[in-house]
């Protein structure tokens, strides 16, 4: 398993993985993801020259923001998400950023896939620091999770 920055082919494979993770990503999310992939940084987990996971991130005011992460269904629960996260943590430390942030559905939301998402981040040291009301009609409220790097 190798974690590397994306190229044109792995970009397309990452979008394909996301499109098959309908529990997490809807049509509007996939459209936004394509734009975010173009404008920001994407790393991929490679297994036998095939993309099996991705993580899109950027930085803002001394912190790293995680935007999108997904792992191919048949590769989930095999530490690929953890390896992607560790890669980004190493990058954040190298850049001397003070924290990593992610927004996700709140703990109050009982939707099972996002219970697993939150559990993943909590397991890896993220703490809830804020609750954000949806800014766009039809969107969900979000919580902000943060992991301090220093």
C-alpha cells in the first residue's frame, strides 16, 4: 500500500470510488468534490497500481482542512483511512500547522454511516469544537472536529 499525491488518472478513479459510496456522497456532493479536487490537494492510497482510497485537503490560517475522504467498499476496515490520515498529519507537522479540522454530520444525527465516520475521527484524536447551522437550504448542520498538532 502506497500513499501518494494524485495525478489525472487517480483523480478520476477517486471520483469513481466516491460515486460508489452513496451512503456518504450524493450527486451534489460529487459535483462539489470534482471542483474541490481541481482546486486543492488530493492524496490517494494505491494497491497494485489501483486507487483504493483518497483524501482531499487544503490549508487555511495555520491549520489543515480535510474536505473529502473515501475508501473503496471492499477495502474499508483495513486501515487505509488511517494511513491516509497519518500521511496528512505528517504533512501538517512538516508545515508546522497547529491543527487539522474536519466538518461532518453532528453526533445528534443518528445516520449510521456518519456514526462510523465520527467514531473514526474520535478514535484518531479529533475533538468536537463547534456546531455549525446549515448555511444553505437543504444542507445539513455540521460539527467541526479538530486534532491539535502542537
